[in-house]
């Protein structure tokens, strides 16, 4: 009755926990800023709707918005123009657009493990084979290039990268980015770089892959930096020949992105003040979360360098899903680490895009759980 690809994928572990949560739970599971979009963005949306911007626009997006995005990316490559930019209906749609443009049946795609929940399913839905590569605590979530050399084959078409990372909060160093570029060029691979958290960093900027090679597609979004998660607006940046092919796939998914939402995003890009204020608060929350987690017995953590997730490892005699379900019964929403790949076993993803009082309450519930683990002994 349905296509075979529907049996190849499942609802993500993130959504399963979110939708199963009882009312009034403390939500440290879903990854979205607990901020509203800046006032200038809200005002621009209303103005756009009231002044006739309610119709189809260009498939690749409104020219002024594409120009503004290109302007921002010229710090990485001065030759960047609007022809390199495609505005998409969210970062997720951008990732699917890139997958459609890149993957054929039988291709192999290197995907991070642990990594965001869409990368492997996108490959599977197109008949490609996701091949996980390891990001471990011991390496501070930097890839192992010896492992990558063992995993690559003549069938490998692309490598997906995500820095800052969801779920680990890891940020690639400049040296790592350069080595991935060299690896991709040596093996004739395209780099699909998910950079939606690029501005949410705490220990220095996150290096972009743009401007280092023509073999890259950068996926980005307004959801995190402008707190517009529900608006579903993102963009892709790619070299001109590839951008043309991406826009064809994008058109056949959704024709064109929301016109009034684009006008609002353009207004939001005129100033970084709101984003800087949000990141300042996230930095304070990161400090609080690291302190509270390190005080819980049986928990270890690599402090996140970017995004707004902590990915603690626990030593309790239950699976990540069982722990997450037990915490859910106590009123705390988390995401089991194995939702992000096999190396997420024994981890939870905790979003600190929540108020400081809720972070204290939520991690208090986690601490109480640690004091009475399921085998009846203290952790």
C-alpha cells in the first residue's frame, strides 16, 4: 500500500519523547530557543502581510534576502553573490533538497555518529547507504581521520558534517575543517555542512566550510539565530553550477518559500543585537548546566562549545530510552542519546534552551533519579 521507503525510517526519538510528555513537564528535550523573534522581525512580518506580500515569490527566494545572505558569507569568500544562495522552507527542507540533488540509489554517504536525526534517513529514503563515522568524547567530538580513510569507498558520494553539533555541542577546529576539505577533495566527495548553530558558540567562532572549497553545500536556518523555529525558513549556499541543480530540487518540493517570512528575516539580518543577547544568556545557562551535571553521581560531560545542548554520559543500568522514559514519568523531558546513533548509547541530550529556574528544577529531577537508580543501589 505504501512505498518501501516508509519502512526504512521512523519518527525521531526527539518527537517521540516530546509527544508522549505529560502536561506541565519541564522540557529539556526539544531544541528550540525559548525566546521570541526580535520585535523588528515581528513588525516586518505584519507589514509584509498588510502591504500585499502574500503571493508566490521566486523559487530561490526574494532577491534582497539572497543579497543580504550573500553579503554575510563574503567574509568567508569575497566572490559570494546571491546566485550562490537559495532560500528554503527551513534548514530541514534545505538538507532534503541537498540530498535529492546529491544521492543516487546505491551511493554511500558518511554521516556523523552521534548526529542529527535527519541525515541517515534522508540517505535511506533515496536508496543511498548511510555510513556512520565516529565522534567520541575522547576526541572532543572531532572526527578520526584514520577511521574516515577506512570507511570511504568508490561508492562514497558525500560526507555530512555538523558544527556546532546537535546533539553533542562539539565545534570543529579550523584544523579539522581543513582536513575534512582535503579528505573530500582527495576522494571526490561533496561536503554537506549543516551550520544552523554557527552563531551560537561560547569559546570562539565556529569555522565555516564556505570559501574553502567548491565541493560544499552549506545548510543554514533562521530558526535558531532569530528564534523563528515555527516559521520554517532556511537557506543553502553552494557554488553556482550546483546551486542551479539544488534550486530545481527545491522547486519540486515547495515551489517557493514563504514571502512574508522572508521579508521578516531580511529585517532581522539588519542587526545582530538580539542574537548576541540570546547567546549571552545561553552562555550563562551552559555554565549552570555544566556545574549541575558535574555534581550528579554517575554522570560525565564534555562541556558543549556551541549550540544549546549538553550530551552527558551516564553509568546507570538502563538504556538511554529507559532512562528518558523514567525521567518523563517524573516530569522531565529529555532525549535518549541513541536517537542520534549507536554512539549515543548511555547518553541523554539535554537542551538548555530553557529558563534557569526550569534548568535547576529539571536537573534536580535528574539528580533525584541518580540517587535511586533502578537496581536499588546508589549510582
